[in-house]
């Protein structure tokens, strides 16, 4: 039977604090929810420090019992307590705590493949989708703008569907990225709505900077040596950042680094 003793109130309070950026920074940990992500984390060798589960979820999920037997602390909590740890309307009844993992910008640039840069994107759904695309198209890793969404925001974690657990991630500002890219001799290419070269010319192994849908690259423009645009029919609104970035990542994956 699952361990239910101890100071669950304190553990729940500490875990609930991870729903905020401040709490995640202070503890250097984050929350993720549901059986699918729990399995993805285990397969990616991202250990769960502890798991909170309702009795109903525990009874119907063999994975929870397997992980408990392997030594992962597991707390049985009420439905009300499980809702405290969730930011979705219908909680799964399974919430895990794990350590945030960050790479260095230099470390990501040293790896083969395209590098994705999220230029201060604020929408967590777009950020998570771009991480999935980056992994799908063989990217070396992803760099989040320091002024953008937290890579471990619960919605980013959900939208990434496990890619965040496997893809190297770093945080940087435009000046840091430009300096590290120069040292690594990697071309930095901004994805623009118009005025750039055709996206089919994007070089393999480029550092691809994806900006906001309406504000574009903003302060990151200065870090971009090249710019590429996705051709669209007249009168079409700018593409969603996740769509534009995914197209660019796919196109870059077709070309070998020069």
C-alpha cells in the first residue's frame, strides 16, 4: 500500500509553490502531471523526487506502484489536495516533482544540428509545441529568451509532451547568444514575416531565432546575421509562432550544414 504517513501538509505546500516561477526558481524543481508524462520522464531518466496521487489514480495506474516499489516516495492525497497541485480543469490525480535541467548555450551550440531560439516568446503553448518540433526534426537543443516564458511553466511542460525531458535547454539574452554563436562559428538566422530570403535557403545547422507573432524578433534582431521568411499568399496574417518555427526547423533539417 502507498506510504501515506509523514508531513503531507508541508510536502503539499512545497509542491504547490512550484506552480509559480518564483517557487520553481527557489527550489530548482518543477511539477508535471499525468501518467503519460510520468512515463516519459522515467524513460528519459529524469527521476521524480516524489509523486502525489489520489487513491483512485493509484489503484488504476500500475506505473505508480512500480515506481513506489523502486523507491520513489509516493503520497496518497485527497481530490481536493490534488487540485491544489494542478492548473487544469480536470486534474489527472497524478502529480510528480522533478529537478529542472539546464544546459549551457555553449554546450548546445557544440552539438550537431539546428539550434532553436525562442526569442522571448510568452505563450507557453507555442513554446511547448516548438520543443516537440525541435526534437522531431533533430535539433541540437533550444535556447529560451531570458525575458520570455519559463521553460518549466506547467503549460510548456504539457505542450512539449516529453520533449522537454530529452532536449537540451538553456536560457540566454540576445547579447549572450550572439557572443556564443560567434565563438562557435554558427550562423544566427531570424525568421521574419517578410523581407528575408526564402525559407528554403535556410542553412542546415543554423541557429534559428523565432520571434513573437506580432512583435517579431524585437531585441533579438541585432543578434541575427541572416533573415528568412516563409512565403505566404497576399492578405494572409502572420503565422502562429509555433507553426512558423516548425516549418523553419523542418526546412533546416533537409539541408546539411555547410
